[in-house]
């Protein structure tokens, strides 16, 4: 059975019960000073957390100017949004919204809540506005491919983009996922409303997030069998790759892409893609430039790059080439973030790079959250703070323990949360929904009943 859920600290789903434990390796020197959090009430009445830099001051702690305080580097002012030394980034992956009834994946094993996914996106925006983030990164698959069959791609895209546009962050970056390409031909992405290009029109590029932090956005579908057609270079190259590795996918009558295929080749299927040699060469140059500038780099790709953080079926086709480049700049690259694999995962590779694969709001239980806030500190350390089950331990089909926080620093050892449980607003919401009411009805009734489950149910029954 699935363990109880660890839910949101900010948003309709209530607070996380426990924080992930992270301890630095003894070989990496003293532990970085981590921010602590203080609860406050949001403008809409919900409780959320404000992040403060440094360890909480307790009675008897060293005072201002003391040697102990200076050695620890404890900050005295809150790490408020926009504060010097901290860049806050909102993260969400695989919203895959559609205005249709709940369903499953192709194998019938993954429950998908198409209409609920936009509720989680709205909860994310409320949270990101309550404790403002400077940047939002949407990791791809913003709407589901079923919209194309329903002739609803434009309406669905507009609805989710309108939701994300309510965020007060000054910038948003959108990645290209396979579901974007099921709905929009690649040549039409520029007019779709997605922000997946730089000023020169490239779909892979870098951007300065602030302070010492640089983001690199990869295009995992530069070579692909989707979103393009005969005669287009990326499509023709993808056909060549498939012909060499899994030619059965080129036969429309063959519905079993994996039958007889060695597991090490399971990534060579149409819902994955690849990066061109030009993109890989550009990545080498971008990382070299970041190193010269003294920047720390976060890499973002819709498709994961490292198998222990995902599975063999959800890897970018030429992940080995990309990983070789990243490892050659291991002192510059801190972490890689991806979506695509709805079950999520987390791992650290041999070079000390952290790989975070975010879970999907599409498969999150109704009444829960599934997004994150990334805090990037000028010490060179970053923290991934999950809201809901935004990242679950690898290889558990999303049924494992969740990470409440992940410290992204060389030598940090992150452990998933033990014994988490649904508490607070999410528990109340789930209780009312379990009586047969919609989440919208439940939220409205709970508001009117000042959070009383019995009162909300009585209002709805009457």
C-alpha cells in the first residue's frame, strides 16, 4: 500500500509534516548554514511558511558580532524574496491539464486526474505569490496529448498559461515536452504562448537567474519523431536513430515497442527525444563560460539524464554524451532537474551532481499539491523545498517516501521523509471530497464553515 502523503506547506493542501534530513559528508567540511522557516498567515487565510536565512536564534546563542556567529555565517535578517544572496524559483512539471474525465496511462496502472492538475497549478501560483519567487520554471508537458484528439489544444493551453500568468514572478521559462509536441507542431511553438525560446529564437539557451546562479535549458526533442515531419532535419535524424536502435517503432502496425528490445535500449521510443551534436557542443561552451564567470549552474531538461533518478524508459536518447559534458564541469554544475517520469526520483551521480525528477500534478491525489520552491544561495548551495509529493524516491512507482527538502550541495546526503501523514487543510478537504463532493464544492464549504468538516458537510447536504 502507498504510504501516507506529505503535503504542501503553502497552499490549499496544508503543511508538510516533516522535513527531509540532509547531512553533509564529513569530507566536505562544515555543514552549510541552512535557512529556517517561520509560519505566517497568507492574505487568503491559509497558513504558509516564510523562509529565513541562518539557524533560528535561541536563548543563549552567540550574539551579534561574536566569533561563533561569524564562524557559522548566521544571517540576521530574513531571507525575504528578493533579498541579497537568495534567488527563489518556483518549479512545476507535467501539469498535463485537459478538460476531461479522469483516466489512466496506456498500461492502465497510473491514475490521471486531468481536471485536478490545474487546481494544483493554481495552488502553486498562490504559494509563489504569497512568498514571492523571482522566476518560475515549468518543466514541460503543460497540457495533455488528449487535447489534440478533443480539438481542445488551444483552449487548454490558454487556460493553463492564464493560470501561470497570475504569478507575480518577473520571468517564466517553459520547456518543450512530448505533450507540447502532441498538441503543437514545432514550427508553431513560437505562437503558442509558451516561453521556450531565447531572444535569438533558440530552444536551448542559458539565463542568469541572479547572484551567482545560471540556468541552462536543454531541448530534449531537437531530434524527435513528434512535432515534425518528413523532410525536417530533426525528424530525419530521429528516424536514423530509431532505425539503428529500435526500428519496430517505425512500423505503425507494431504496437509493442519493447517486445524483445534489450532494456538498455528502452529509451529509444517516440515519447523521448535527443539533443543534436550542435546542442551538446553549445552546452560545453556555455558551461565553460559559466565557470570563467564564477557561476554555479542548474540544468533543466524535460527528459531525465540519469537512470537512477528515473527509469530506462524515460531517458534522453543521447544522455551519455550530455553527462560526459556535465561531468567535465562538475565543479560548476550543481544539479539537473527534469520531469517526464510522473513517478519522480532523486539520485546523486559519481561526480556529485544531484538529479531531481519531479513528480506530476496529473497523478497527485485530489486535495494534495505537487510543486516546489528552489532557493539558490550565494554560498553555492541550493535547497529544493517540496510542496506535496513533488519528488519521491526512485524506483517506487511514486509509492515510496517523499523528499520534503533536498539540499543541493557537494557531499549533501538527502533522505526521504519517514512516517509522513496528511494533516491540516488537505486532510479536511479529502474528508469532504470522500463524501462525494467535488474539490471545488469542498473548498467553498470549508471556507464558509471556518474549516469545520462537519459544518462543511452539513452545508453541502442542506
